[in-house]
């Protein structure tokens, strides 16, 4: 079966960007996982639980936080994350 995944970018519905999804790793062992808190209320609760689950499996975790959820992450933060981790989980909450 040939499935198509459609991801919507909420930043610009007028001119949606066409981007190829990166392949997901087959396993997380040996990789560094970044957890990005976008600074919405209770997002840290989800990420704390995920951090504990990953750490219990021996997976290296690095934590990051946006200064505010009302703006995109600063370029220097995005670059730091790209330099330091293999995969990222972004925690959204409300």
C-alpha cells in the first residue's frame, strides 16, 4: 500500500511549503534525543515524563526551551539543537 502523509504548516496557509519528510530512525539507541519545550503551560509535564522514559532506556536526552510560545524559535536555538541532537520531540500543551 502506498500511503501519503500530509503535514500542514500553520505559519503560512497562503503559500504552503512543499518539503520532503526526513526518514525516521529505526531505533533511538545510540542517538541523542532533543526535547523542545515551546513554553506553553504544562508542556514541561509531558516532556518530563518522556525524558524519564527515554533516560530509563539509556537514551541520551538534551532539553531545550523556546523563550516564548508566541514566536518561532530563535535561529541560534534551532542551530544549537541541530548541532547537538539526532532527533527532536517538540512538546505542545495547553
